[in-house]
C-alpha cells in the first residue's frame, strides 16, 4: 500500500515536470513569434514614418508595393534605385470651400506613400490660402504652391456649368514646361480616390496612358474598350461627339511628349476639357494610347464626389470670446 502511494507521487511529480517544460517551451515559441511580428510591424511603420516625416529624398521614400515580402530587407537596405525612378508630377487644382482642407488632407496622405513625386497644387484664388501652405509644408513632400484664379468672365456666369479647375491646370502645365524635363504628369483633382498602384503604373508612360475611372456617370465607369488585348473605342456615359470621351483622372502624359507639343493647353469649355487637351497633343490618335490597369480590367481611381457643405454659421463672439472656438472658426469656411 505504502509503495503504491510512493509510485503515484513519483508519477505525479514526473507529469508536472513534463507539463511545466512543455509550457516553458511554448511560451518561448510565442515570445519568438511576437518579437518577429513586432519587427515586421516596425519595419512597415518605420518605412512609412520615414516617408512622411523626411522632406523629399528619393532614397528614403518607401516602397509603394502593397505587399511587404521581405521586411528585414526593406527596413535596412537603402533603396538607391529609387533615385532612378522617373519623377511623377501631380497637378492638383483646388479652391477654398468647406471641404477643401479635408480633401487635401486625404489626397496628401495618399501622395506621401508614393516615391519620387512632385505635387503641383494650384489654387483657384487671388492669393494663397495660408492653411493650404501649412498643410503642404507638413507633408514633407516636394511641392509647388501656385495660384490661378478662374477668369472673371467664367466666374460670374449665372447659367450652366463653369470650366472648373481649368485655369489652375493650365498654370500647372506652364510650371511643368518651365521646370520639368522628364517623367510623367497626371491631373489629380483634390476630391478623387487613388489606388497606390496607379502611381506605379503611370510612371512608365511613354506618350499617353489611359485606364478606367470608377463612379463616372450612370454607367458607373469611364474606360477605353479593350478587345482581344487591343484598343477598340471608349465606354463613357457622355460621348457628346468627343474624340477622347474620357475623364480628367483617366489618363497620364509623358513630360517629354508634352514638351514636344508647346501649344498643348486645356480649353475653357465645360465638359470638353479632357477632349480639348488630348486633341491639342496632336499628333496623337486614340490608337496610340497605352492601356494600363491590366488592359483596363481594374479600377485604380474613383471619381468620388464629396457632399457639399454649407459655410459654417457665424460664431457668437460675445459668448465664446477667449475660447478655443475662436481659433477653430478661423480654420472653417
Ligand atoms: N475646382 C476649382 N475651382 C472651382 C471648382 C473646382 O479649382 O471653382 C477644382 C476642384 O478643387 C477639383 C477640380 O477643380 O480639383 C474639379 O472640380 P470638381 O471636383 O468640382 O468637378 P467634378 O469632379 O465634379 O467635375
Ligand atoms: Mn471632382
């Protein structure tokens, strides 16, 4: 009897030791994994943070690939090859309205994740908005802040659509002609939504590249039609006899190609801005288009439109004097 109690005790102690060892080794495994996860996370974050906090420096800009196959390599190897990437010139027209800072914040955070980019922001205004200057400065991006007000004759038009963003884009084109030598230009309105892959694809445009734009007209998309891998027309809810029935966000142009066409300009013709500009790039025909987004089977840019907001109501300064609301009011339209 005594013997069997001893035996049970030995079995119990042995089992406890085995269990404890198992637990220890498991805990070690878990800690190893989480250290690794942490490293992965850190690599991703440091890449992004480096990108957003360092003023433009091509070698420090992060990889825009959406997957991170080898994070250790990403984190510790300087990517000198980024310097060789053709520059992207993003022309953004913008104007003062309640949504402006929200739109520019969102767009800037997209652009901060793109390598070798130059942001040309042109306000439809008679003077630069200080808050826009501050926003641009904060991004750490290489940028140019310009103004180009809509000519009075269009601004005071009572009936029908106005040529929105045209004077701004033409000012942007002039800046490109004066300052850029190579790379690619893209008209990125402040209110659209851009997939990072778009920037990887347009960067190698030789002449003019085109791709689908989502949320355009009742058709839901505007795109070149591709049949058997070949361009065979345009799909757009508003053809209007246009030679190039496409949206402003649906094409990119090689800077060298533009520079060889000194007269290329955007007309002040509502609805025909894209068509007029693309026609002014002659010699250039629809057959010359480079098809992107996997032969136009993907949507990498969306024509999102923000709900319009009324200007904020006046602040009761008598009631809220000496409060934070006085400062907040200065930000609002
Ligand atoms: N825009 C401008 N001045 C205006 C209206 C618009 O500079 O009076 C800019 C606007 O910020 C945007 C682009 O022009 O980047 C196109 O305007 P909007 O988005 O209103 O046009 P939609 O996309 O609806 O055609
Ligand atoms: Mn828009």
